[in-house]
């Protein structure tokens, strides 16, 4: 028991010193190494005393710390040493609370919070610079995601409706939140790197935001500038590679039981894309920057559209399985995968996880949808892109498509 107490106090002191060191480096007049260490230890001692005398001890000590901070600020104002901002003050209050939480909660949680506070304080300039890069539309995108994830999702009923009992409003919208969240995260990273992202970064972000939209965008550009075909081919191939990684991530999140069986065949196709992307990168790469210009991905109308598409796909898969067997499922996969692989991947994964569909059939459906999407993107390049781009993509996609068909036909069941 005594050893646990000393270990808790040591962790408390260490966290206080960590955050205090950061404040010391910024030469904060309010608190540095010693102040943060003492305040954090005070929180820990308050929690220990509260076990004997009641919770009012923690409250009283917190009031005392707050009063000390207020008095310190008043004296600073009177002396003319007014410091704008309340960051250090709130950091001290948080560290007092972290010290108290060490006694009543999990030490791991307290350590994570203490470390996060130190990191948050250290990256002040970076965070302010990042925020400066965001325009009004970008902030609106974040707020729309908050609406989608934290306002709409919690109020939806979490039970099954409709034919085959596969339409669960909460689960359907949860898939919307997942896809929009991935796309928004990639969009925010794009804002961080800027519009002149490198070729590899451009392809990665394109695959995370939308590989189909990336293919359409770069195909159109080569129509006016055929000399950029090689660069566009690299971006399109990297985006398609990231699509397969995204598919595996979605399976892992939604249906962990499907992942062991789906990983080997999908990873095989992924390896082919990595090899093809590497070859085209070394043969066709250029120092010309990639000028990305994606739209904010959290618009409400596209989110609702994806939710409807997802509901239609999951209902179609259930109906096809009921009335037409596996052959019907594969037709649904080929059609739904033309423009969007996410919906069929998520719906199939959910059905496998719920025990409504076999894992072998599940990964085959997803792979068929992926190959269907490749065919659609290849046709898009043929219609919208320059001839050289089409030759490059037709060759690369043709190899990948042939390997994918071989996996479907020859992979052991």
C-alpha cells in the first residue's frame, strides 16, 4: 500500500515536471517546473485526504488554486505586467485535476492526459498556423461533421427495420460517419500540406478522399495538358492502391471476423498495385508539384446520399442472397462497385459480422466490387483523359484486373 502511494506521487511529480518544463521553456511568468510539479502533487494529496475527510477537500483545494491564479493575475494587471491569454492558468487547473485523478482513476489515463497537455502546449505555433490555413468553408466542413456525428447519429433508433431486418438507421448513419470522417481527415491533412503536395502525398490523399473523384479530376487535366499524363497516371495508381488499404481498414473496423479470410486475397491484389505504382513512379516521375484542390467532404446532401446508397446496397445484398444465391450477390457487387466501393464493402462486412453471410462469399463480393470500380475508372480515363494517360492506365489496370480475376477464380475456398 505504501509502495503504491509513493508510486502515485512519483507519477504525479513526473507529469507536473513534464508540463512545467514546457512552460519553463516558454518563460511563463505564472508557473514553470516547480509550480506545475507542486500543483499536480497538491491534487494527488487532496485526493488522498478526501478518502479520509470527504470530497470537499478536493473542491476546497481547487478553489484555493483558482483563487491564487486570480490574485496573481490581478497583481500582474496592477503592476502593468498584463499577459494576454489563459493557457497557463487552465493548464495548472488541468494538472491539479490530473494529480487527483491518479488516486481515484486509472494511472494510464492520467499519464495520457498529462502527456497530451504537454504536447498541446508545445505545438502552439503549429496549431495556430494550421488554424490560419483553414478558411470559413473548412471550418463549416468541420461543423457539418459535428452535426453528422454528434447531433444526428445519437438520436437515430438503434434497431432493425424493413425487409430482411437489415435496415438499422443508427448503423447505417454510423457508416456515413465513418466514411465522411476518413475523407474529412484526409482533407484536413491536405490543408496541412498545402495545395502543392508532392506526387505521393497527392495520390495518398486522393485515395483517402475519393479515388474515383481523383481519377476524374486528373483525367480532365490531361485533356488540356497531355504532357502531364505520366504524372496523372502516378497519382491515379497511388490513389487506387490506397483504396485497397481503405477497404481493409473498413473491414477491420466493421467486421473483424471477416478480416483473417479477406486479408490474404485482397493483400495479394494490393501487392500488385504497390509493384505497379512503384514501376510507374520510377519510370514516369517528375519534379512537377501536384496541385490538389478537393472540396470539403462533409456536405450534408452527399452524406445523406451515401446513407441512402448504403441502405439500398445492404437491402439489395440481403434480397439477392435470399432469392438468387451467390450469383445474385456478385451481380449486385459489380453494379454497386462501379462508382463507390465503400457502400458494398461496409454492407457486406456488416452482414458477415452478423452471421448473415459467409466470410468467403463476403471477400469475393468486395473484390468484385473493387474490380468493377477499376473498370469504371478505366472507362472514365478513356472518355475524359489524354490518349497517353489512357494507354498507361489501361496497361496498369489491365494487369491488376487480370490478377484480380485470377484470385477470384483460383483462390482456394
